[in-house]
């Protein structure tokens, strides 16, 4: 397993400017949630090396998955409430539908 890069797991992600109407407070809340998850993953990475009981490790992996799913849900809520509506208003219904279906398919896997 590779380590988490300097700058965290979000260090290399570029934000698409002009896409959506997400405010700074929403973004900072998202970054805060992801930072907490990052800390959970760092702790999780150490658990097998420290001989932590298997069920405790599984419990923590489940917590991380649930936290990530919560972030996805919030992002989708914000996307549907702003970006998708803007796309539809600009006559880009196909793009909006395509993006929603793409995420829906990913969540079903």
C-alpha cells in the first residue's frame, strides 16, 4: 500500500472553476469532512501493523466507507441543486442527465 501524499489525498485534485455555485463554506465543510476521513484512513493503515483485532479493523473500514458515502451524497445534493439546474437552464439537458446517470451507475456497483 502506498502512503498518503504530502498535501493529503486532495493535494492533486484541481477544482473546475465556473462549474456550479458552491460557496466557500460548502467547500470548506467538504474539505473538513475529507480531512477527518483522511485521518481515519491513516489510523486504519496502522491497525494491522499494530496487531489490532480483525473485527475492529473491519469496523473502521466500514466507518470510512460510510463517511465517504456521506460526502458523495452531499456532493450530489449540491450538484443537483445547482450545477444540474444550471445545465438544464442552458439547454444542456443531455449533459445533466448523463452526469447523473454516471454517478447513479457508480453508486450501484
